[in-house]
C-alpha cells in the first residue's frame, strides 16, 4: 500500500518496512521504490491524481509488483495489496 511520504509501499503489521528488511532483489526493490515515488509525486489527498496517465501507470504496475513479491517471498508469505489511491478499483481486482 502506498501512503503519504512512506519510503516504501511495504507494511508488516502496520509498520513500514524496507525491501532490505524483506530480502528483496535490487531490481524489485527499485520497482517498488519507483511505484511509491509515482504516488508521492502525482497524488494529492485534496485533488487525487494530477493526470490520468499517472493514475494509469500506477494501476498498471500493481498487479505485476504483487506477483513478483509473491515469487520472491515464497508461497508461505501472506500478501495483500491495498490500492486505495485508485478509488473505483477493488483491492480484489489485484489479489489472487
């Protein structure tokens, strides 16, 4: 889940954690960091997304990031994706 000014979109028990903490590959860590930056740079709590292109880019990455997290963390790790910044899309649209 992205959150305002969070360094990473990764949470364990409501505590923001880093990709290093979870032992993620540098490539996936960079993609997650970029996804959070996209949110920070283009989403306002007052006005929403500053462009449809930014919103679409954020949405298009969510499914692949969740899939790749599942691959790297393994089948025993319970994961969920909260895409609240997308508003009209349900979280379940992205979860298995």
